[in-house]
C-alpha cells in the first residue's frame, strides 16, 4: 500500500467535487461540539478540513480528536469550493489515517525570542512566514539559473576547496589538506569560472561561498550562496546592462509566481514593480559628494575621505535617493580585488560597480571588468602581497587567447532579503551560519 497522496493542496482547485486523499501535517485544530476543523499543510499549501461527527465513523472522529499540532496524517474527503475558506476550498472529511501523534510543539502561537527561534530553526521553517521566505528564495534561484540558461550561459561548477585566496587573505576558513598543506573554503567561484568562460564564452557558477569575517550585522553570513556569471568579450558597460536585465527578470518572475508568499510576508510590492531597466548609475566620486551633503539623513552615516569604502549607512543613504536599484561604479582600485581592470582614462579607479538595492538592503551584486593583460595581472598580484606562484594557472588564462571579459556575483540571501522585504538576512537561508551561530 502506498502512502502517497492522490492530490496536493496547491492543485486542489482541479479536484472540486472529487474525493481525494491529502498527506500532511496539522497546523491548527479547533473543536466545536460535533465539528472539528483541522488546518492541514502539505508543503504546497494549507487547507481547512472539516470533520462532522454525523458524517464519519466513531473511529475517524476519535482520530480527529487525537490529532495535535504538527501531527502527521492522511486525510480523505470531498473537495468543496467555499469562497470564505483560505484558498477558496475546503475538504469535507471521510476518513483520517494517523501517521504519528506529535508531542506538545515547542513553537506556540505567542511571542518567542529570536534566540529561541534560531535554536529551533529546524522547526521554525515550518511556520507560514519562514515557509514563504524560503519559497521566494527557491524561486529566485530557479529564476536566476533559468534566465541565464535561456541567454545561452553554461553552468560551470567550481571547487569549494581552493589552494589560495580570491578576494583577500584575511577572511579565509583554512583546513589541512592531506600532505599538500592548507586548503581554504572558497570565497567565490569567480577565478575558476573565468577558466570556463575562456572555454564556453558565457558561463556561470552557483554554490556556497565562505567569508571568515567577524561581522554581526543584519547583512552578513559566514556561509552564503552566490551565482556568478562571466562573459567573454564583455566590457564594463556590457556588464552593467546584463546585471539590470538579470535582476529585473528575477524580480518580475517573483512578483508573478510568488504573489501569495509576498502577501503572507505583507511585502509592499510597489518598489519591486519599479525594478525595470535602466537602473541609475553614479560614480564613487558622486556618491561621496551625496554623502557629504546628506549624511545627516541616515543615522550612523558620516562623510568619507576618498579611498574609504562605503559602509551600510552610506549604501542606505544613496539607495534612498532612487526609486529602483542603483549602480555605484568606478571605486578606487586600492579597495577592490586585485583582478579588476583599471579605468584606462583614470587608472586609480577600477571598472567595477556595486548594485545597491532600495529600502536599505545594501549591495546585492558586485562586479567588474577583469584584467586581461597578463603582465598587469601579475603586477597587481604582487602589489597585493600574494604569492604569484599560486596564481600561475590564472595568469595562463591571459597568456593563451586573452580577451576583455566581465562578470559579477549576486548573493542569493541579500537578494532574497530585499525582494521578500525581511529585515535580517538570517531568515533567508534554511540554516544560517553566523559569528555566534552554528546550531542546528
């Protein structure tokens, strides 16, 4: 005998008037004399199941009485349209098969502290808002990959264990690697995906990345997921045009397909609806001027000297001045990664950009045109105090058929936080890893 259901809640409208079996978990239960109302979820949605004592056996009614919050069961009944019901349908119950009766559920319909909820993250993800958040995350991932696939990109997987740094040496997680010395958890797949770009022309990698930064802000995780496209023969402006089309396509798909989840999160979708190209662009120099003029508008925002990087308050201020994501481009080369191409008109700045999301969510994409001259790349590696021998394979990419090329990385969790409108990034990944959080 199979335990598989004959229908799912998400497709229940196709079964109006039919008798179906659903399999899931009890979200809530109310008893009113001869009536028992069970809210059942199956992962695809939630439906109210109505048990009327006069219409079922004593055993079925007793089974309904036994059910507790998060008990698992199979419920059979007739699908009935009801405009008053969540989702527009109810199930008139004929039979109940109990799979397991759950003990008292730790997460109750009351206020719980964040620490308690994070300790019970394995259960918290069942709640409606966390479920909606992770549904939106999954949609963003699917949208990003499918859009790139449709544009002719090839997925090119890159290693998680690497022999050297890609972004900097101060935020690496190190681990012994047999007899070969020390390996590091990858900060980005970018260096390796450039090798794929020289083979396929347009590629992307997607996977977890790691940063050993002792940061406690609402925007940082030590383990996060990033999607990183790379394109041959693409210049800086080509890169920005690709990013705005990419981000807009993702946002519009979430608006179209995950409207119910956005509603569950009470997300104001008007700012998302404005997320269409072209995105405004300002230079780093222009950003500094705006900050100097308006820094009192945002708490913690102070003027910056040329050569200092933007912090969270600065990004919040700049983004607040625009009605859609905004590019800040041409940062000082000294505060960016070694592989970024300098502006030929002004070598002290790089052909790079950060894409800042509106509403205070900060940087969601960082990208640049890459150095394609082998001699310049080698010089930059030395200037950054890195061991040039570790990067000979990377320099080889410029020795054999080098071309101008560009790419970027979008952090899935930051994009999810912005699109879903949630305050803290820790809720945008199933099991967040932070400075003081590695359980469960």
